[in-house]
C-alpha cells in the first residue's frame, strides 16, 4: 500500500485547471500537514501529502505537481536534501520550505539553493496563502522567461538558416552565371575543389579550413564572368593582350566575392592567389614562396593538374595523369610548391582521386564559419 495520501479538492473546478493546480505537502507532523492540505484545497489545489523526502520523491516520480511545500526537519531525507533533488530532477516545480523559527538560517540557505520562499512555524494561514501565491507568480515569470528565451533562440536559428540559404543561393547564382559563359568551368571547378580538398587533407588541413579551401576551389575562376567571351572561348593561341585580360580574373573574382565571403578568408585567398607562382612571377600580386597563402598554392596545383588533363579552347594537348604529375614535378620550385605537388602525387598514388560527378556548392558551404 502506498504510504501517501491523495485528496481531491472539494470544489468542482474544471479538470484542466485542477491538473495545473497540483501540489505536494511534505511534513512529518500529520496535524500540521493536514492543515496545509486543507488550506491548499480551499485554494483549488489537488493535494498529495507525505511525511518524508524519500516518499516525496516517489510521489513526484508519478505525479506532476507545480508546487511542493516541504518541512525542513524530517526523518529519512530532510527538506534541504529534498530541495536539491527537486531542483535537479524537476526544475519547473516551485518549492516553499516550512521552518521552525530556529531553522531560519537554514531556510535562508535554501533560498540560495533554489527554494522560492520559506514559511516560519507557527504560521498564519493567510500568510501561507500569500507566500504560495507569490511563489507561483515567481515560477510563472521564470517559465515565461525561459519560454521567451527558447522562442528567441529558435527565431535566431531560423534567421541564421535563412541567411545561410541566401548565401548559398547567391554563390550558386554566380557559379551558374559563369557556367553559361564558359561551359568548361563547371566540371573543372568541381574537380579543382575536389583535388584541393584531397591535397589539403593530405597536408594536415582539416575542419572549416578545408571546407573553405574546397569552396575557394569551386569559385576560383568566378572572375571569368568579367572576361570577354571571344577571349574566353578563343581557339588557338592567345595574344599577350588577351592573356593579360584573362589573367585579370583572380582579382575580379576576389572583388566579386569579398562582400559574400568576408568571413571565409581562406576561400578568398584561393580565388585571388591561385595564379601566383613560387618564383614570384605570377599574378596578381607577384607573391613568391611562402608569401603565397598555402591554400592558394594548393588550388594552383589542383587547377593546373586538371587543366593539363582537360581540353581547353587554347590547348589541344591532353596529358595523362602520370604525364600531368611529371609536368607538375618539372615546374615545382618555379611555378608550383613542391610539397603540394608531392602531396598530390601521394593522393594519386593511393588511388584516392575520383572525379566528382557534381560537387554541390551547398555541401561545401555547410559549416562556413
Ligand atoms: Fe584561374
């Protein structure tokens, strides 16, 4: 048989209201406990009652309540311990401590540990009523505040998701615009992104940096949007003027992407510096050696590797994988970073290179910082 008693309120309140107004009275002194139960019932509460903290926890496991009135000094488990347990397990329950005058200091300590209030014995019923009302009002405010924060956090999350979607859509639009102009670019950009990621990981780059590297690889030629189509698709050899015009694309791309990728410096570096050379004779800034951002040195090798094996309007010769690696090695230390070339050779040697079918920009942008 259960060692606690359940008493329904005398009044005929609506069921839902009764369910909300449920309380537990914990006191080892039956007369006092019953006085409290009667008072709470008069105020429309459905009451559970018991004589110790252990029993109280058993009841709370089965019966949801919004309020616990608990004596401090009880057998088995005292009120302070019960309070701690309730705070941990049922943080939404308001706890009001009942204390003897001599225990006021302990009761005040309980306030510091999360009790809403305390009532000193012997108590006046009107005072109990007022304290309970106050405690429940405080509980309501706490719950409201928490709900407000949750809904605020949810709204922020929704906004952030929307911003991310807009960001991805804007990047995708740019990529689509370039694809319309230069059909070769899409497959090439996807492969450069893929190779860059593989090389980057081979060199120990990971996390958001490698994702930015891949994003930069995908967008590295975006500046070609600003290159004349007759030059972009010209068969045969380019004039010096035409070549110079094409080679404005790293800076053009960097300018286009700067407002969009201001929090992705690695990706921006790839776009701006993927035509720099180790010997300092590249564009646009004539950087040399380690002054070229590592991500750009990686994308540069990935770009050249794919270009050597692909057909371009101005290039009729296609190299095999081995031929392309040989060519990269031959130009390492002048055009390419030797470590990056070696990393690519390792990746290829292990058979890790796979041509992506369609590298999703959305995938690359996920996790953008
Ligand atoms: Fe390029």
